[in-house]
């Protein structure tokens, strides 16, 4: 059972993909759908597509361009936005994520979305799941020009929203991002036990993890 010091928290910062939304959509898109459509549209085998994509994925993971649809559109010579729509039916909230958001709002917390998703990916998702109304702000790291993995992101966030890291809770499914928040001084941190519903639970190293939003609401 998680113990969260709710009275010491007035701001809740939340990641989107893998935290509030099932990461299955993104994993399926990047690991299955995109390689297949790359093969179809460039007239190569699926194996060749994987071979060509692999170094691009490895060289750009964790950088801001990794999350940028313009970058991939240019780099892969593919209409990435349209391709994303082809699997949009897989975009889904994690169980009880919306109930959790409503509960923390009702408890008087500032609730802010901070995502590395490109604005276009963010819009695509917000059109399909009802998330926007729960948030005071929806911030894409592309607005600042630094990914959440970078210390500069946190400085930019601080000057933008004026939050107290010592009185903030941040939930994210990416461990290097949680470490970056910790280095900045964010005092309350939670990972996510199962970002992708098809892949099962995973080890979250030194971080405690949300397993069930309903159980988290009960600690409020
Ligand atoms: Mg995430």
C-alpha cells in the first residue's frame, strides 16, 4: 500500500502516455504499425524496414526529436500523422485514471499535465479521451524546447507555472524522467507499475509505483 503525504502536496504533475493512457497504443504504433507501413509504402520487406528503423530509434531515444512528428515525417518520408490515425481506436485511458483526476481536483490540488508528446499527438489523444477538463494546464515539452529528461525542462516549467517542487507530486512511467524531476527537487515521485496493459508489471527500480488508481484515491 502506498503512503502519500497528501497534506504536504499542493501540485500534482502528471505524464500522459503510459501514466494516464495505456502505452499499448504508442508501443503498437512504433513497434508494429509504423514498421509495417514503412515496409508497405517504401516497398521493402518488413525485416528490411526493421533494420532501417532500428538505428534511427536507437540514436534518437530520449531526445526531444524522438517525440516530434515532423522529425519522423521528414526522416522516414512517411505521413506519420495520418498513420497515427489508422490505429487511433487503441487510444485508451488506464483504469480509473479519470476518477483519480476528478478526486485530486476535488481535493483542491493544482493538476497539470506535462508530456513529451508533440502537440499533434496530444491533440489526437485529447480528441479521443476526455482528459483536458481535469487540468489547469496541458504542457508539451516542445513548448519549451527541452524534453522532460533534461534539467532545462524543469527550469522552464518552474518559470512558467511557479510551482514549489518540495510540495509537488509527479507521476511518470519513464524512470530517467523521474530521476530528472528528483534532481530538480520534486519531493514526491511515483512510477507506474504497468504502463502497457499488454506487457504486464515491471520493475520500477528505486521508485514506488502506482498499481491501481482506485487504491491511490483511497489514500487521499
Ligand atoms: Mg510516459
